[in-house]
């Protein structure tokens, strides 16, 4: 059974930065694709960034140039560095892992990010 520990969310002013981390256990993390989605109130969950087991990355257009995803396989962790935050980045951020592209994602519990002055 996969377990997650997400950290790093909180309240930040526009233009500020946050770093989200998600540690996964119960799997051989290096074999899994991983990443982050977010869900704002009244909206569908949407992709933020993802990174394959080989290290290839993909970003939503709305965060390109501001967010950076990375993984540390030695620590079973995926990180999301978020810079130049905007109010529209406010959402619950969920990490996930997925073994193969045709397998369902396994989700973390989510962490709240609020960007407000």
C-alpha cells in the first residue's frame, strides 16, 4: 500500500514562493512516474507538472517558467518549487505516482496553497 507525506503548503503573498514536497513509501519510487495536480474550488483537478521515471518533465502552460518539478529517488520524494505565485495558483495540490501510463494514478491527501495579500 502506497503512503504519502505531503508538506510545504500554506499562505503566501502574490509574487512569493513555496516549495511542496511529497514523500512516498511502499513502492519502488524510482520506477514510477510522479507529479502534481491541483484543484481549486468549483473546478476540475488539473495537471500542474509531472516527471517520468527517466526524468522527463511536462508542465501546464500556466506554470511554465515559474514552477520547477524535481525528484529525489534516494529519498522517494517529488518536489515542486513554485515561484512568482499568483492568486490563481490558489488550490489544493495533490501529488501522485503511477507505474504505467495505462494504470490509474495513486493520489496523496493534498496540501492547501493560498496566494493572497
